[in-house]
């Protein structure tokens, strides 16, 4: 399909065009930049909700139940579910879709036109997301979904990238898995806007809940201290960035039994409440501003490096550096100058 | 980045024999494909919608219920109805399928039928060779 | 024994070793189909730890390693029971009458998928599947046609049915009443084994706990009303078909059996009253000796479990009676006649293992439902073993074989290990352990891994399947295939409509209301199901009530 056709189709509600556009973006086809340029102004309306948590806590089931709940509330729901992909074979089993089963078999979620589900492979990338998750979410946003649920890999690794994409980050936990490990690892305490204790019908849910509430009530320094004592992910905690970003919002802890649909409405309420809070307090713009700044700088960096490669004889400069004939700072200054000049000429 | 081949492994209908589908999914993954498995007891509509939304290159339908002549064409028709193009993908069927029915299924747009005992390496080869061939033919 | 030990060493040194150095052998390591490593040869030292009286003994006596009856097939041959059914009740009734004329001694019913899943023929989910792999049953009306001219006091009938097992049993009882046969006399089996559905077969409707509750309801009701009927067939067959090893099949089946017994005892059912109505169902695969050892080990384990763990008093309660089916998954689509040979080997293993009844697969089943000719050859295979081979004339003729006794013991030990792991998951309770294993995916993962291992060996050419990855030919296949009339669905739906129009809908409603209240109040659901069946309520309507009360189940997928 041509870019025009794709963009037009996507913006006029054609699922096939959306599906294909995602493929282009996910695989970094040459057309993908053009697509993103054309749809960007149509984005920014959806509420992007990330769900993260350890393997086996029931994220997929929660996603399914939340989807059903949001549909009941008249919202259109897009879902991006990320599964681990092997960095060796490149293969992946994308199995989350099959959890998308509603309580009511007469209204199957799989064929509900108000739902779009897309599975993605992380393709060996760390951080819990696939490389192009952000752009894929924008495509869904431009298509017109009200809520976009992003489910991270959930492989038990540090999965903090979700905050780069989501407006609301939901951290899912469960009883019985050894709370300390769950809570202290990998910035879990810092990234959540909402915490869920799923499978709350198992024993020990209250213990996790109490522990969470206690940890969340601590200030930055105490958490740092505790985390260091328990060998948690130091780098992220130390930055303090996480406390800054949710300032004023006290993350609620919601207990759910996703299998049975219990606590789902409360969770959906909390998610909506958080979105409202963010809008009212201007926190959402603050977060988006930070995110756009980061993204802009990334793109500019990429572009400049591309220019450097195209317009300068950087290879010679590297050789000189290797021979210690020039220092890196001077070399960089000269290259920047060269790029700027090439701009004036061109 | 090289485009990964995406395969939908689907169970349609009421039969619960998922040994073949699951073993296939596992081996396709290990052969470098991105595999989406539907789980059991899917309707043709559900499989078709998944094929379109996930923009897969291959739809593999497994069924041991004898209902292939009724259900497989439905999957293909619904893919079209949901805006997909079955001519751009490979449609494969696996299961207990009599010879006469294999001929029928191919007339209905199925690219190949794999009977029990087919080595999975054969299926992998088939996809790697036939997918680009079919795409090329469709474009011209 | 020291003499033997010396002799063994000497033989290894002086005879075997030089021979191996000169001639070598085909494989570095020989193993059974389940991956148990086997040695070149076995001798008395390998079974030194076994006690003849305690572990092997005589048939008809504890621990029943050699068979449940003292003279086994010298008294009565096993029941030749060919699983069959297709199309409408009329079609199946005709096929059954043919099989009975051909010398078959028991009936075995194959249902279509909508019936197996408890949905009616006019349900959208049933579209395309009505009458395809078995007979379509919606109401008692279909059963009346199915058993027309078949006297229920003369035959025993087996029903492969699980979530709607209670409904089918009720229908059979209703037919007996209509024929004037007392329900105390009817013989047969309902599969009614829900646990293995969660492990392997996936005919799943209700969640695990309510599924088990309904199974126990059937135990409770059946022990009272149909004392000659097997109320469950605890099945390893499907576990094996899903790709498990023989050891897993043995272990998981026995574990399920223990879970059922514990559930029944929790309900307060007298174990000695129920035990004779429990039966088992195993697969017979290609590895001849391993299968024989599996059957012998199963009997010995069950006897120990029933006597020592659960305290059953009546020796009949210690019996493990079982049905066997040859391995469907071993059949090849290529060179289909080879399947006759595979089936023969598997059937011989079942008979040498002391089965009570046997189904032999037809050679064309990798292609479709079997044709009349193929069904006949399958039955003849059993008859040749029974009447020409001499195998049934001596009880447990392989007992005392060093290898078979060693392997029987080995399989038992490996199975116990699994059982102890499961018991640990349930904090000492097998019932909780099995439910836990279903919830955390233990069984499915074990079976999937074994299936993948098996496939990998075939892919890599390590495991040879004749005609598939070795000794292949180009062949044009001309197998006469049984085609199910595409009109079946329409005719079945029409009949269903007619029944619904003619029945007393008020009575149906009342029976279903009774069923709902029984389910809601944790009462036995069988009496209202009996009533509902007699009022011509459909299977879909009855299951529908149970689904509404108990909820439905979607299986988490573990690949």
C-alpha cells in the first residue's frame, strides 16, 4: 500500500490500513517516517495506560478484563501487547491475544470493532517494550482509540521504559511471590501511578498491600536507603526523577481477582481518576513536555549524526584521533563547523 | 531491520486437539518466525479478525474435527470482509484431511494442506519459498 | 547371586567388550519410547530386590501385578469394543448393528463435537461440526433412535463423554426404563473424567472445581442407582495422545484416580461401595515391552493405593480394571496399511498387559473417520490375537522376564516420584495437588515439553517413523473414505425443532428450574438432570443452566 492510501485509510477508520501501517513502523520501513509525519497532528487525544509486572501476575487477564470494562463505559480500546523475542533466532511466541476473552460469550471481544489488539515482539530488546512501541501507540491514537493499553513483556527484568510511553503506569503484583523481591526490584516502586495486587483471593494479599502502602508513604531518601539495603535497581532510584514525576499524586493500591472480574471497575476508576488528576494539575503536559524533549533530542541527534556521515570527512578525523594528532573536543568542533557550512552552501 | 515473517496458528471449531498446533507454534518460533497462537475453540470470525489486525503473512489453521470444508472457507471469506487480502498471505491447513477434501480446499484458496506426520521442517521450507512467490504473483 | 555376579562380569569383559570393539552397535544409547535407558541384557541381578510373593505373586490376588482375575482370558476373552459413531442416530444405529453381527461384544459411542461440548446442533458454535466425528445427540429422542432394537440387558455400552456425562447417563437410564430393563442391571461406562480434560483433551466447559463437583454427584447418584455401571473411566489415553511419555501417562492417570477417590471420600461416599464402579483407560503405543510393563505397574500401584492409603477393605476395590485403545497418534497418513502392523503390536501389548477391553484403531484414521472395511480389519486383528495366536491361553506369560519385571518396577518407581511431587503441591492431599497442578500449568507443561521432545527427535531423524522419515515412497493414495452426508446437520436441526415443538415445555422449564436450584444450593444435580432428560430438555439447555450457575472456563495456554 502507498503512504497516501495508508494514512487516509488509517484516519478514516480502516483497520486494515492501521494494521499495515503498524507493520511498516514496526519494521522501520522507509515509508514509516512519512506516515508518522502525516498522522502526528491527529494524536494526543488518547489516554495511554501501561501495565507492567512480573511473569504470572496476570497482566494479560487484567488487560482483557479492563478492555471489557472500558468498552462498557463506551470507550474504544487499542491494545499493544509485547512478548519477549529471542535475540538469537529472532523468533517469538506472541500469546497474549488469547487471553482476550470476555465474560459474556455472546459478545466476543475478538471481533468487537471497538477493540484493536496487536502483538509485538521485543526482538531481544531490554526494558520491557519493543523498539517502536511509542510510534505504534501514536498510530492507534490517530486512529481514534480512547484508551490504549500497553502490556510490557513481563519477563521479570527491569521494565521501566513504560513511563516513556504511558500517561498512567499500572504496576501489577500478586501475593505469594516473595514480596520483597517483587517490590524492591527494578524501580517498581518508583514507576507506578497505580498499584494492583491481583489474585487477591490467594492468601497474603493484605501483606503485599500493607507493605506497598508503607513503601509508597516513605520519602525519597528512605526508599533509597531501603533499596540499597536490599540491592534494588540503584541507578533509577538514585536519580529521584521518579518521585518528581508523580508529585502530589498518591498512588492507590487496588486489589483485584482478574479471573473473576473482581476489582476491575475500581481499577478502571483509578485509571480514569489519575488521568483527570494529571489534566487538572497540568502534570500531563509536564510529562509530555519531558517526553517530547527527549524524543526531539533523540531525533535531532540521529539526524545530525546522519549529516555528519553524509557531509563531512569524519573518517579522516577519526584516523587523526587514533594517531593522537588531534583531541576529540577540537575534532568535534571542527565537524560541527563543517556541517553548519555545508548547510549554508546547500 | 529485516521483516520478520508473522504466522497466525489458529484452532477453529470445537475440537480440543492442540498437540499439533502447539508443537508447530514452538518450532516455528525456534525457526525465527513471530508466531501468534489463538488458543482453542475459535470461530472463523475471530481467526479472520486476528489475521487482519496482526497483519500476518501466514494463516495456519489446525483442525481435527472433520469440519474443514465448512470452516476454512469461512475464515478466508471473513478475512476479505474485514479488509484483508488472502492473496497476499499463505493460507495453510493442518489436520486429519481426506485426499478429496485437500483438492476441494485448494480450490477454495488454501495454499497447502499438511497431514499428520508432516515434518515441521517441510512446513518451514514451504513458507520460506512460497510466501515470496505468492506475493510476487499477486503484485504482477 | 554371587555366582551370577561373577558370571556377569566375566561375560561383560570376555564376551561383550571384544564383540563391541569389533562389531560396534547401531546406537550409542538405547532407550524406551519414554526415554528410559535400557541395557544390553537383563539377568536375575536386575530383579534381585523384587520379592516374588510380595511384588509379583499370582493373578487374582494382591497386588494383582499379573491380572485382576485368577484365570484371565482362559475364562472370558477381553471385550472387543470398537469406538464408533457418526452422522445421525440412525446412521450410528446401523453401524452398531453391523458390528454386533460381526462379533463385537460391546458398544462404544463416539459423539460429535457439539455433543461432547454440551452445545445443541442448532447452536452457531456447532456449525459445520454436527455428526462429523461422531453421532449428534440433542435430546432423549436421539437416544431412542440410537438404541432402537438393541436390548440394554444384553449389551454393555461405553460412552466417551465428559462435561455432559451425567446427561448421557440419565438418557441411558431413561432408555432402559422404556425397554423395561431395571436400572440396577444396565452395564456400561461413562468416561466422566474431567481432570484429564484440563491436562490434555480440552473438552472444557465448567471451571475445575465445579467440574469435579458434578463428577462426584454422578458417583454418589450412580453408586445408589446403577451399581453395575462404571461411573468413570480414568483416562491416560488422551494424556498420551497429547504427547506425554508412558511414565507420565501412568503417573498422571493414577494421580487423577487418587484425586477422585479423595473427592468421593470427602463427600462421605463409602469407598468399598464406589471402587468397583471405577475403571481406567490407557493408551497402547509402539514400545511393546514398555507398554506391558506400564499396565502391570498400574495394577500394582492401584492395589497398594486403595488398600494401604485409602483403607478399602473389599479385595475387589483394589482391582484396576482398564480399557485400552491403540495409539491414534502413532498412525501415519503415509503408507496407511503399515498401520495394521502397528496396531497389531500395540494390541498384543494390551492383551499381554491384561486389559479388560480393547479398541483397535483402523488403518485409515490419519485421513478420516474409518471406512467399513478398515473397521473390519481392526476388529479382525483382535480376533486373530484371541483365536489364533495362543497368547490368551496363559495368564501373564511375560512375568519372570528379567527385563519386563525390571521395567515394571522402574516405571512404578518413576511414576511414584511424580505422584509424590503432586502430593507436595497439595500439601499432602492428592486432590488439592492435582487441582494445583491444573492451576499452575504443571501437567500441561510436562506434556507439552514431552511432545516437543518427541517431535524434535523425528525432525532430527533420531527417531525413525517408517514411511514418514525413512523408507518413504511416492504414493497415490486411494483410500475409501467414509463421507458424512452434509445433510446431517440440517436433518438433525429439523428433528431438534420438532422435539422442541412437541414436548411439554412447562415440564422442561420446571426441571431446569429444579436443576438451577440444586446447583445453587450445592445439592446433587443428578435427580433434576434425570427429570430434565425425560422431559426432552436438550443437552445445551441442561449444560446452559450449569454454565450460568458455575461459570465457564477458558484454558490458559502453555505452549
